[in-house]
């Protein structure tokens, strides 16, 4: 009996095999079709092209044309283009960030520092301890034409700890940090408003609803020389020389993470760095050795390769500054400043070798992060490309980790700066901001005042 060449099921199988053989090519054609299709323009919005610019890729600058539709970037030409912006050969970078500041919660200060930040191309800021009563200033920062701010609200410290002295002087309308003027110590005007004193896990549990009542974006904690905490805590004659009991930090982290909040830790020494790592904090608000008091011990502030490798594995981000404040901390003694600078370079280089992410923060009342970024670049630890990524990508994304910012790619927020010269050639070019666009909207700021 003659057998048929094909069984009833063999023909469909062979058809399927032929289709599968051509499947990669079909996918490629479909992808090309999708790429060539015009990008949609959301109803009620405008679309425009950005031409004749050199765009930062994260590694280098490349000429390209990009489009903005509905406040986001598109590499594809939209279905319609309402206008064309000629960038005149400028260098396009994402806006910068300041991950450590304390002057956003006062409307008077906001109106003073807000334009300064925008002039310097800084669109994102993080307040790492502020007065919790910030309702009056929130409408100011809620506008597209101002920078965006994340809030930590009141910090968590121990009795007589940092930053009690700072906020108690501010509560009295001064900025002199004169401890003698605060006696008697029992008069605490800022407690529960700008800082919380926590002595035990029970106190933490009791205070927690108030700590998070303002819906902060991050929880700020204070560690100050953990290696001497017990000894320093016994000294009740002064303020600011101590911080939170290191044994309580894991409980703070646990509560914060359970509520979906990140934790930042102020640190001074290498022991603080390790304590914060052990507790599982998300970011450090300082580099150990960011300052070295005259006659201070550099050894207790020096990081090891093992410290940095642990931090890299944990995904910890270190907000390095304020590094440029060493002259104020160490006096103007040339040898003391040199020793402080060498310590900074050592610790930054140790973090860089391990691949730890470093962010820029000013922590300087009334100033933004531009001088801090320039100082850090001048240390020579990081390449210009690394510095540019640090300030325009790592720092903004640390501040707002759920937003699509820090890159000039399709689907990201259409926020950018156009610089007049190449910052990879000269870091000073980061100050030559010719155009500012935030979420698709051009931002114009007045020139700086003649005097401050």
C-alpha cells in the first residue's frame, strides 16, 4: 500500500517551521515600522524639535535631534511638530541636583535661594532635616517654574545630640550656634518640630506617628562618633558632640522601610560609616572626613577598601559634601587644610575603586551645590565624565528615585540644560547655562542681584 508523503499533521508542522525560520526577520521589520511611526502627541499639548545640539549620552556628547511632546522626550518625530528650537551647537545635559540642604522650608529663604538654584541649573533638591511645619512654602515649590524638593522633616538624634544646637539657635532667631546662649538646656523650642530625641525603642515606637505625620520622603538620622558614643553621651555640659545611640539605628531603619521610606544617616567617622552599613541605611549624608578639625584624628575618619566594597554591595549612596568647607573647619592653616584635603581624596578614591555611587550635596545655608561640585571636580579623583554623571544623574535620581529623570532619552522627563561649552574639556562650562527646560517648559530666571 502506497504511503502518503505527508501525514495530515506534517503540513501544519512544516508551515510553522517556515514561519519560525523567518520570525527574527519579521520582528526586525515590525521594530522598524514601530520606530518609523510618528510619536503620539498628547491632546492639548504642544510638540517641538530640538536641533543643532550635542547631547550627553552618559559617556560622551553626540549630535542629534530630539523631540519633546507632552513634557517628555522622544527620539522619534512626533505626528506634528509645532516649532523648532535651534540649540546653536550647545552642549545638552540633564539638570543638576543638590542632595543635602536645609533652607527650603522658609518662604523667605525659598524666594531667595530658589532663583539661585535655577540659575545654576539645579532643578532637584533634598532637605535633609527641616522644620516640619512647611505647609506655607509648599505652593511655592509645587510650580513647574521652581525646583523640585524632597523632604526629610525632623531628624532623629539622642539627648544633647546634633543638630539640637543649630535648630535651637534658629528657633531663637539667631544663627550664631552659641551654646552658652541656650541655657537652661530644658528650654527646647524646636524639639518635635525640627528634631526628635529618641532614647529607647519604646520612645521610637511612641514618637513614630509624629515623625511620619508630615509624610516625609526620607528619614534623617544622626550618628556622631559612634566609637565613643557611651563616653560622649555622659557629657551633658554641651550640645552637638553626640548623636543617636547606634544600637537604636536598626530599629529606625526597620520602621522606615516597613513604611516604604528610605533612611539617611549623618556620619562623622569611619565607625559611623560601618554602623550605618550594619543597620541597612540607604544613604550617607556626609563622607567621613568631609571635615577634619584642627588637631583632629584623621585615622578614625579613614575608610578602608573593605568598607567601600561592603557599601558597594549594599547599594549605599554617599552624599560627599560639604567638602569645600574644610577651610572653615580647620582654620586657614595650610598644613591642616592639606591634611584634610588628603583625607578627602583618600576616602573618595577608596569609594571610587569599589564602585560606590557618590552624590553632590551643599549642606551650606544660603548656598547651592555648584561650588561644591566645582570643588569636588578640582580634587582630581573623578574624571570629568564621572563628575557629570554624578551631578546630573546620580544626584537627581537619589533625590527622586521613582521619577524618570537624569537621562536624555525617550520616555524621560523633558528637562535639560544647554551649556555654552564642553564640560568635559572645562568643568567651568557647567556654569555657562544658556537654556533651561523643565518638563518641556522653558524656564527663564532673572540675573543674580548685584549684592546679597
